[in-house]
């Protein structure tokens, strides 16, 4: 059973609360998780977001959860659907989510999805980020390698936005030294090797 998510005054205006409860119920009826909707609504309320804008965000996120399930499959966990919806809301193509699904076992794709979204938000082109994440996602210690990639790109982007992609490419070559220099638009897939300790 899903956790109960309440949308009641005084946190929300009565009209907004009614609309949020209707969206919660329709989302649950579709077999989608409602807890992520509650999180977005509560965050908006804490920032004093207006009712109309808050409803727009919650409706958009509910739709993204449905799209994430379509891309990730019915076996995706709540955490994966939440991470997938966040990726889609960040402008990442559903095909990138499908690519993650092919390299991570069911229930183990959260880190890959979170890192994918973070890379794109830091300026890495979606195609390049997808190839990097799916390449590392095949490694035996994929999550450690992916978190290392996230840190490397974050450090590069902090120095200069233009260095995000360069930092990603350098990290991939360090983890997989047999890989050729990345081709434009992506990272070539090579047999997995154990990444260095974080």
C-alpha cells in the first residue's frame, strides 16, 4: 500500500488542496506512486509558490511519472520512477532512460538516473551523458564508478562550464584506459574494467 499523502489546510489554500487531492487520487488509480507528488507540493508550499503554479508543477510531475514508467518498465521501483521523472522534467529524452534500463537490473537504476540528470544539468550534452552512464553502468561496481563520474564533472564544471564535458571524457578514459578517445556525441563502449577506488 502507498503512504498516505495529505493535502490539507493550513498548508494549502482550500481550493488548491481539493485540486491536489484529485491529482493524488488519479495518480494512485493509475498505479503510480503519490509520495513524489507530496514532496513537490510541500516544497512548493514551503517556498510560498502560488496555488496555480504549484498545481502546474504537480500535474507535470504526475505526467512525468507515467512517462518514466513507460520508459523504465513496470518493474521499476518507486525511487527509479521518481528519478526518471526528474530526468524527464530536466529535458532528458525518454530514450536515455530506456538505455539506462538496459544496463542496470530492475531496482538498481537510481544512481545511474540521478547522475545522468546531474551531468546534463551541468552542461554535458544528453547523448554524451547517456553514453557515459550506460558505459559505466555495465561495470561490476557501477554505482561507485558513476558517483566518481558525477564528482569529476562537478569539479570540472565548478572551474568552468566548458570543462564539464572534458572532465567527463578524462574520467572515462581513466576508468577504462583501453577506450579510444570519445567520438563526437558519445563515449564508445568497451569491455568493463574495475574502476579505481573512490
